[in-house]
């Protein structure tokens, strides 16, 4: 059954999706035989996928084992700096190039996401879809590719900032501001709105991490 379900996906995508959705979290050990059985593929493509993920720093080696990597404070800060600039640029370009249909999709996403408040996991998935739609609306393939790399690394975050109290409602309001700026064709406002959105998400994450460290 697993083989039928996954036959159109390669081993790399299957493992990456599993990390992204929290099936495997930072610190988890990945075993070739277990992955092959879970996904219904042979061990050779699993091995090749693990090697590829290691070169992308999504996995680290512990002896002969592969472990899902973790991001330290400095890596997290560096990631958010790059993400902030690239995402803001995508919003600026979307304000110039987004079609009416793409804008309507973004507007519909914001409205639909209001029903997900209180469900951080579902909202996190919806949040990724929203941001990806902004990336696509930029109509710049090279920027899209770079943001895809950033989001792969973001899969190493064990938690979502949307789980913080009150953050879901605020994030949706920020998404609405971003879409309004894009719809108005105001590149500067779209850039500023998305950059502010990422900055506030980072502050929320830092506060959550600090609180978790204090408890630990």
C-alpha cells in the first residue's frame, strides 16, 4: 500500500516531507531499513537520498548513523536574516507582477485560514502554502529556487511560532496586510509588511525558545 501511495515520489522527497511535517524531528535517528519499509522503496534510493540531505546540512552523521540536524541560535538568526530579505523581495515583485487570479488566491487563503485559529499544526501548513503562493506570484524563478532552499532548512525547526498564544490571530492580520499591499501594486508597502511579519515571527520564536530553555 505504501508503495502504491508513494510511487510518484522519490525517496528524497518522501524523507524531506516527513521531516517537514514533523514525522522526524531534530535529533531523530534515521535508519535505512526502517525508511525503506515505511515508504515502500528499496534501500539504494533511500541511501542516496540520505546522502543528498546530508550535503544540504539537513542531516548530520553520528558514526554510521544519520540524525536529523538541529539549528543552534546563530544558525536560526542567520536563516531569519536571509528569509526576511528574500521573502520581502518576493512580496515587492508580487506587487508588480501578480495576476488578478493570483491575488484572489492569496485573498481566499487569508479568509480560509481564519477558521484554523487554535490549530497550530494546520495553520503552520496553511502558512507555508500562503508564503509559497507569494513566492510564485513574484514570477522570478531564481528567487523561488532560493526560497525553496530556505524553507527546506526551516523544516529543522521542531516547533512553529504560530503555537505561541495570540500569534495565530496576529499572523493572519499580517498576511492580510501583505495581500492588500500586493493587490494595490504597492511594492514598498508589500516589502515592508512581509519583512515586519518575518521579524515578529522571529521575536516570537526567540521568546518561546527562551521560555523552553528556562523550563529545561
